[in-house]
C-alpha cells in the first residue's frame, strides 16, 4: 500500500488516498485510534461515488470507526472487461424491451466481478490491519451485495455485515449465502427500479446467519432514508465494539 494524498476534513477525519498495487482506494480514520474498521462497498467509480462515500465515512468516524474502500475492477480508470461490457449491453437491452434479465446475463455481469474483487478486498485488509491506527474488528457495509456475500463466506476477519440489496444476484451467490453465519443487517428499497425484489427476499431467506435483520423502506434506489444510516451504525456499534475472541486482526 502506498499513500498518495492526505488531507484533514473539517470534522477532524483524516482522508488518505492510496494505491494497493494498481488499485486505487481511500482510507478515512477518526481522531481516536486504534479504530475498528468498516469496508465501504459501492457499485464502482470512486470519483462518481465520492460524495456518498465520504458522507458514509464521516458518519462512521463520528461513531469511532475507520472506513476504507477501493475501486472495483472495470470501474474508474481501471481497465474494462469486454465480457462485462457485453453483459451490460445485454442487460440494458432486456430492460429497454421490458424483458426479464436472464440468469446468463447476471452471471456474466456479476460472477467475474466477485471473483476478481474479493481477493483485492482481502489484500486491502492485510495492508490496513498492519497500520497502527486500525485495530479491528472488521465489518463490511454496502454493495455490491454479491461481493459482500462472498467476503462473508471466505474472510474470517469480517465479523458483521450491513448489506444493500440493490444489485442483481447470481443463483450461485444464493447458494453461497447459506454458508454465511455472521450477523447481518440487510437494507432493501422496496421500489428499487434496478432490483429484483423477490431475489433480494430469496437471498435474505437463504442466509445461514442466526442473527439477520431485514430493513425494508419504501422508495427507489437513491431514496434511502437518513435514519437507515443511523440504524446501520447502531448495528456496527453492537458487533464491532464487543470484545472478540479473535484479537490479532493483522493475521
């Protein structure tokens, strides 16, 4: 990891841009340290998503959490994928025609993204947990929900996840969800124009976690009410502030 810029926001949060190999990212840390860490998932495009990401980061910092995110494969200035571009074209064509989006299109769009990005998120964890200002434990918040599901299955350092059911979900990810056992806080916008509500409900039902909560609000994809963020912060306060058996988070 190599830090490339550093600035202090007006509320005292330290914002640092970095590169992890060739992958750009941003780390926000509160004034108190060491701090538990929340990985901020997003649909891609760090510059496009920056205003939302920094708002989420500042709210988390007010609760004493550090946050970090990285650019997704094929987004921003990262090289594109011909397979993903064709899948997006097929997706747009189906939506414009009012046709159902097939499993094949969803698989071609989402599964390669999950396969490539999850190892990058895990490498990010390796780097961040070696910093003295990051103390663990770790949570994951946001989307792409399929990335969150895979991380919850394969990454033992993530002890809780707040997931945004706002993207297409391959059937293979539905099966992986049965292996998820960590506490979950799932947000669903009931009228999300780009989300298959029934698949989101099926995914929630498939999760193997004993503690899982579904928060469904009326409105579209960008109509998430402000109090939903407060609910998510309370969720992470419960699960990232409790003493954990696994204390050497840098391993």
